[in-house]
C-alpha cells in the first residue's frame, strides 16, 4: 500500500483553495416586512411568506394590525427598520417590502391619511429612505378584500393600489402587484370560495361577524365569530404568500435562488 504525503507548498495551495472556495459562498439575503394586519402574524400572509425562503434567509415580519402608512411611522416602528438596515454586514442585500392602504382609507381616526396629499408621499418616502439606508425598496399593492356585490368582487382598495404603483414608478422601486393578483384570484372563486380564506368559517344565523377592523371596540352582549372578509386564515395565507413570492421572483430575479422552490410556487 502506498501513502502520499503533501509537500509544504502543496499544503499551502490546498489551504488557499479551501479559503477561496469558502469566501466565494454568497451571503444570504434579508427580507423585512412592513405593513398592516393583512401582512401581520396571525391575521395576514407575512409569516407564510417568510416560510417560503430557505433557512439561511433572515425574514423579519414587522407588520402590525391597524397601522397605516402614517401611523406606522408616527409610532416609531419605521425607526426599527432603519436600525436593522444600519447593520447589513451579514447580508448580500436587504429587501424592504412595504404594503399599506387598508387603514389609510377614510373613517379611521388616528390612522387614515389623505389620499392626495399624504398616502402617495408616505409610500414614496418609505422607498426613498429604505434605499438611502442601503436597502432595496419593494412596494406592495394592498391585498384585496373579499366582499362580493352580486357576482362581482368589490375592489375598494383599487385607488390605493394605483397610487402605490405610481409611487413605485416614480421612485424606481420594485413593485409587487398583490392587489391585482389577489383580486383576480378571489373573483374567480366567487363569494363561497373566497369565504374559505378567512380566519374562521362564516357565522351561523344569530352570530355576529367580526368587525373588519380588529382594533374596533364592539358593543358587549352579542356572540361573535372570528370571520371577516379582510383578514386571512392559514389557507388564505398560503395562497397569497405564493402570489407574493411569484411577484418578487419576477420583479427581482436575484431573489429566486433564496426561495425553497426557486421562486416557482
């Protein structure tokens, strides 16, 4: 039996090769989610979306129920995003997904924003500041609600979706058109099919459905169901998370390898 012994020079070369191979391994990406209850943990698709990435990807869901493009910043929550972006040494890129609209609509004291003078400016500012801090801004149009008028799905968030599209175009930010995708999918399902995406089944006769706003205080006494046509359960989260993945893989091809299925849900 012959034994081979590497010379000192060969050992140096082998060590250098190993170091180079290790250095060539790409750093993972990071994803930060900013939005309202339709993206948040428990009531939205955000956690299901994070689960679609490979384990080495850091996906942080900072979305919170009841927040608008104005109140999220006013509460200091955007400051947390800025702090995260200041420490990016372990990531090849940080993608900041921003989705608002539901709580920007009129009639929500302390949260609603003016559609002309505030909402578009807020969305543009998120894109500007994410980029200035070293992140990749990604604007997301708001998830469709699921209330039909006869055979047709009412898209009451269409104006906010269009404003988001325009803000993304002006700021040269990536756009994920979840509103268009979710509206088309829900329209195809019909009301009965769409209701299966909710957090709970539709209430039986005599049971009051949950308010569309989870932070609204309702009168005491009436039995309530967790069902509503804004927030989503596990089935809805899986469906809409796949849509966001598909949109992201298309708009930002560099993210495809970081999804568990290569960006092909």
